[in-house]
């Protein structure tokens, strides 16, 4: 099958996963490119990042229209991530493919485990995390905005740095880092956390893709169809996602992600001839 057509099909699958599971579903973009088009991690990372970043930008625009994006927090995290992402791209060019596959496998396994845990009912007697007291980023009750302090800025900047490294190195948007960090460090409500995360992913993706493009490692004949397929499928999938999404679908995604992590680990370690 022609690589561009296959890229379009794989992108559409990623778009549907994004529609049904949220931003974290984009982490399967790179494994699909590795197994479906036999790209190396260095080649697959920017292609996956283009699709994830474009899809995140679409979701962030919807969040902006709804007034859910905390744009100052997104700007800080995103600016740091954009500045650090080229370092991740540089490391991807230095490190061999096998170790990158192994690292990605462990990251994907962590994401799968977290998502699976979220689908489990909370144990009796297990309290929800305490709201507020020790979080460095608190809300100003007078205007409903974040009260900016040095500890808050450091926490958000650190989040951006981690997201930037992972985006440039592995081609992931970093939502699995950004969402837990915003939940842990801030008092922002869940809908705003998700919308702000999408805005950050879109910004950080620009840094990673730009750095890869400067180095000439973006496969545009694959990246273009892959991104188009992802965005179109995301738009169409959103029409039915609300009726299909739920714990069972999230659990299925977690299981598929876990199995994919095992395959990536096998390939990275040279097992089974994968």
C-alpha cells in the first residue's frame, strides 16, 4: 500500500482514539508509525507530533471559545516546553533507535496503568486528594484567577520542561504529564485543566516539529496525510464520542496501550524478531 494512503488511514485511527479517549490517546500515534510504516523513533516522533499537535490545537480553540483555557498558565508552560523541545529532538538524533523504543515502551506502560486505574471504582474509605492547602498555584477568590507566586511559576515551568523534553524526544504531546501536574499543583477545575492541557500540547508541538523540520527529519509525504486523517476523524468522532465514551472504552484503550508497550519493548530489546 502507498505510504501516503497508509499514513492517512493510520492518522484516522489516531483521530478516532483522540475523539473517544481525549488528548492522551495521541500517544499511540508513534507506535502506529513504527509498526505500520516501519519508521524509526527519530522519524516517527515528529510525524506523530504534527498530528497530535494539530488535533490539540483544534480542541484548544474550542476550549478558548468556551472560556475554559487558562491562557496565562498555558503560555508559561507552553513557552518553556517550546524552548526545551529542540533539546529532546537533538537527543533523539544522538540516541540509538533501540533505547528510544524501550523508553517509549515504559512511558506508554505508565500511561496505560494510569488510565486503567482511573476506570476502577474508588475503594471504600479511600479519600479523594485534599483540595487546596499545599498547592503552590491557588485561585484568587476575588477574580477567579490564579494567584501567581514564585513557587507556582516554578512548578508550571518545570511541567513545561518535562513536556518539552518528552515531546521532542518521543513525539508525544505530554498530556499525561501536564494534566496530572495541573491537577496536583493548581486549583483549576477539571474542564479548564483539560482545555489548558490541549493548548500547551499545541504550543509544545510547534517547538518539537520546528526543530525536527530544521534538521530535515520530517517525512512530509507521510506527515501531511497522517495529520489530515487524524483531524478529520477527530471531528467526525466527536459526534458520537459522548455516546460511546465511558469506563469500558477507557479500559480497552489502556489494555491496547499496555499490549503495544510490550511489543515496543520486545522490538527495542531485539526479542521475537519484531
